[in-house]
C-alpha cells in the first residue's frame, strides 16, 4: 500500500476489532480507555483502529491484511501486563503489541510481551530507559522524556530569558520523576539554576516554599492536565505569575478550554501535524485530520497521530519480517525515515528511541503548534 495516503475513518471502541477479511498480520493494541489516562489512550486507539481499516480498504500491505486485537485497560500497570498474557493464551498468532502513553503501564506491558517473545512498541510512553529496562524487543515510536525536557529548558532559557527556575514534580510516577531529572540537567547545562525543588503526589498541592517566588519560571512535571491544574491553581492563588511549563501529560486540549489556569502555561508534546523534514506529506495530514474530525466530532490531536503512526510502522515491519523471514525486532530496528504525521521515525546506532521533533504548545491555544524544536543538547537516558 501507499504509506503516505493513510487517513482515519472512525471506528467505535470495543473489546476486539476484527475486519471482515482474512488477516495475515495480527497486532494487539493496549490502551487506557478508562481512568485518568483515557484522554490520551482513547484518541490513540481510535487513530490506530482507523489506520487498520484504511490499510485493509486499500488492499493491505502488498496483499497482507491486518487485524487488531484491542485490549482496553483502565489506568493500571498490572492490568496492562495481564491483558497481554491473557491475549496470547487465547491467540498465540498475535505478531506484536503496541500502545499506551504512560511509562509505568508500558513497562509492565512491554515486559509481558517480551516474556512471550513478542515485540512491543509504545506509541506514547516517553521514558528513554524503557527499551533497556523492559527487554530487547521494546521500541518507542515517540520521542524520549530527555528530549522534551531539554526543549522546555531551552525555550525557557532562550525565549523567556529564565535564569532561575523552581521545579515541582509528582514523586509517585516514573514519568514525572524522569522529567524532573532531565529538566534539571538540561537547565543547568544551559547555565540556569534550580532554586527550589518541590515534590507532590497526584493532584495534591504541596506547601509552596518562599524561594519559589524568586523563580523566573516553574517547571511542573505532572501526570495529567487535571493533576497539573490543581498545582497551577495553588501557585497562582499564592501569587506566582511567571510561566509554568510541563510535559506531554498535559496534552488534553479539552481540559484547558475556558479556564484561566491556561494563561502562560505551556507544555511540550508530540508534533502534530509535524512540519519537519521527513514527516508525512501535507496531503496525508489534511486527509487524516479531516476524516478524524468528520467521524469523531473532535479534532485529531498528537496522540491520535501517534496511534496512526505506530500501527502503520509496526504493520509494515511485520509484513517485511514475513517476507524476509527475519525476526521482527531486527527488521524494525533498521527502520529509517518512516514518514509519520508526528514526524519521521528512524532507529539509529542501536537505539530503539527515535529522534523526533518536540512541539511547544500554549495551553491557552492547544490546537496551534507553531514551534516544533529538535533540542540542541539532550541529557543521556
């Protein structure tokens, strides 16, 4: 099939989506469709389902049709891993698994897949340590947290002139602890100083030390937009008026509509539509966006794009592994210049984390992504 022409008709959520055609490529999709991570999981899953439908409508990948076994989960790491084990008990022919947008859940799912000899590609869990921690068949289709934290530090330093920052982070989640570490390293590398570090848990606002009000900016590593808003409200009520920046967990645009808490709040997220070198063509992106909006009543966001890119990337790799009679991990590992709507994907120098653009988004206008940045310096994983 022509991989530059994918667009997304909507398919309703369900336990298992099976096309009416005989499928040669079977992929398991693991996403949080309930709980606090559903705002990221649902659009990702819808994007993936729709891409599979389009692949099959165009005749498959060189004739090989694709089916999707959907494993909807709550926002639970244990259940994410258990669902993969159950799925393989029922259907050992599943070629590979993909999904999730949280590091703790993805780690559990990836380990479960690897324990059964299967590849797992996360579409949105951004820990650059995930492949090494989870197994030799684990890949990211998204950028790493070290890249998005570096972009936040670079933007605050170069654009906002920030020299002193306070750092708030959720101490209960791997994702937010990694953002804390990487932002601190990147900000120091750029000559900045962290003058206060404040841990919290979930959306529970911590005591705000006096040093925070001497900061030029705050980096707030929260798991979700709603968690972030609780802390932002406490900061604004206490009198902090400077910029507040976070990561892609904030990327739930509906959460920011109509709230003054969005004022001078920014977050890094996955580029969509990516306009950097090697990304999908403008025609592909417009078709994707129009079809998604027509079918769902919602604008396609970065996580919908990641779902689309990941399932297409993986389906093509499975097809090539079948054709070349090679292990899927080795075929996927030599991917170069895959044209995604969230940016080109390449795995180079043995890394299973691609180098991709990072968008810097205003929470006040989350549909607009004028800034897409590849950081000049990235902390080591």
